[in-house]
């Protein structure tokens, strides 16, 4: 246990709620503030992309004894289901037998995390707008409007877990020597919906991440416990095959009939969902430093928002908590050292998963339907099965291991270079699992060895 402090967490999302549990169990008084209403009392907004929990996220939950509670509200997903325009489907398994990510409804999980935090003794304050923070003494400035009267709330420490457009970070950005960048993807997303069958069963395979890859746009679907699927249409904001180009019912129906014909039988409310739900943006945000003295720290999307194509926004945020907790165990009450070690450990890895997430869009939207790419993946699996000590596929490194993201990226780059040479062989399609190919990969691994 640490010396008790009074700590404010700004943001009641997944990372903020879980962080609050960790801080409460470490002996602190924890108050969580959120400018939105209690998510448990409102309908979710139609901006959701379903979450996938992987090894990093599970570790953070296991360390605090909450893994079983979350497992009960998720669905294991062990493969991709690739839907082609001709309505054929092929399956691509993620890892070794038994390895799976878990599909979780963002709304269901967020409500569960708040319940668990309250059970631990955390206090929540909803509809409370934080407009500013005095960094030097961890004072929150709260009020109805940005230009109206504010109340001052003094704490020993403040954590900003208030997302990509964080008010806590906004104050930190106004300090000297604070680096900040944001980059909006030219692709947005819109939530759609596959309802359950009349008997509550799923219309398509619930244990797959369903992808309709179409080049620079794609549709995805992940299962929910109630038999439904949350679908996400990713598409450019402007140009051909874009949200701009679909402006009325006729153009929407024509677009889906051409590119996603097999969805007609499973998305009955396409028109209603498409025009009711907002088109949302995707942004990558980076900044540094993440902390101010021993008073204020950023965590999760507030300091490293990423695009969702690796499914690691939540997992990376949860891993922030794992590392912060490790530093708390190591440095006791020295919060200056805790914060310094935390940000130095996490910043390079946050940058690495941002890069990996950006790259994965091209794999999911284009390469998953490409025969050359599928052969490459078959070769990687074949070689990995024969030499598990020498080759772990990049997806497995990121999703089914705790290897730092920075190392996973470096090994992924090495493997990409090797596979470019292997796939350049004239005989690769007929000789892909030969001793000659195996020997060449082994030789290239020695030649391009990485040391950490």
C-alpha cells in the first residue's frame, strides 16, 4: 500500500475506470469525473466500434482479479471470415489452436467497469465539465460552461484519461517544451447493425471477425452476446466510393448491392442505420511528456490515440495501467520517479502500436483477399510451426504476447524484408514448403538478426 492520496481521474471510459480500481486498491481516495451522463443510464450513441481484448488487456485485468468478470460478457474470436464480392467466404485463423481475441461491446464493457469500480469504493461524478487544470497543484476547474463561473476542486494528483481530445492534455499543451501532433485519416467510419435471429441466435458465425475487404474501403462485423453484430463501415470521406458519394437511399442501396451483396439478408435496417448514425473520424494523436512533476499524468487515448485497425486502443491503454502499477510497486511513494519511468517505458511502445495500427488497415482492406498475400501467410505459419523459437508472426507478437510493441514492430519489419525475398522466388507457388525455402529463411534470419 502507498501513502494514501486524494486522486482525481478525469474520464470514466474503460481506461479511466480500470485505473481508478487500481488506485483505490493501492489505498487512495479516488474520484472520477466525466462531462457526459452516466453511460449506464443512457442509450449508447451509435458511434461504437466493437472492442477486442487480447493478451495485454487480459493481463491488466488478471493482475487485479477482474478477468473472469469480463470473460463472462465477451465472445471468443479465433479467425477472420473474409467475404468476397461473389459471396464466397474463406477463413484465416489468427494464431495457434486455442488462441483467440474476445469481442466485447464497448457499451456493455464500460458499464461493467464502472460497476466494478464503484464496488471497489471509487466515487463517480457524471455531468461534470472539467474546463481546466492547475498543473502545479492538481486543481480541477469545473463549471457548467467554459466562460461561466468555475468551482475549484483540489487534489493531490490528477490523471487525464479523457480521450483523444483531452481537456487535461489541452492544458499541458500550453506548457513550454510540450510536443504534440494529430493526424486525421482520410477514412471515416459509420456504425451499422446485424440483428439477432428471432430465437436470439447469430445470423453469421459469431466466432469470426467478419471482413468485407474492398480496397480503400471495407465493412467489418463483430458479435455481441445478444445475438446481434456491431458492424463498422470504413470509407473515405470524399471521392469515389466515399461517404460523400452516398447521399440518398437510392445511392446507398446501389452501393451495397454492388460491393456487399451478401449483406442484404442480414442488415435489414441498413437505410435507417446509415442515415441515423453519424459519420465519425479517425485520428492518431501523439504527445510528450505525458506527466507534469508528481501532480498530473495522462493515460490511454489522452496521450496516444490510435486508429482501430489492430484492435489495440483499449489493450494499449490497459497496458499503460500495467506498467504504471509496476512502477508504483518499484518506487513506492516517489511519484516523480513513478511518472518518469512510466512515460519513458510507454512512449516508444505507444508510437510503435500507432504505426502498426495504421499499416494494418491496408492488410485488412486489401491484402486479406489477395492470393499472393494468403500464400505468404501460409508460408509464415508453416515455418513458424517448424521453428517456433525462430519465427512468431507479427499478429501473434502484438496480440498473443506481452512483447513490447516496439520490439514487435522491429521483428515485424525484419520478417517483412525476409518474406519479400522469399515471395520473389520464381518457384514459390509450387515449392513454398520445400527444404530450399526453409533453408533460405533460416539464412536470412541469421543475416538480418535483431538484438534488444
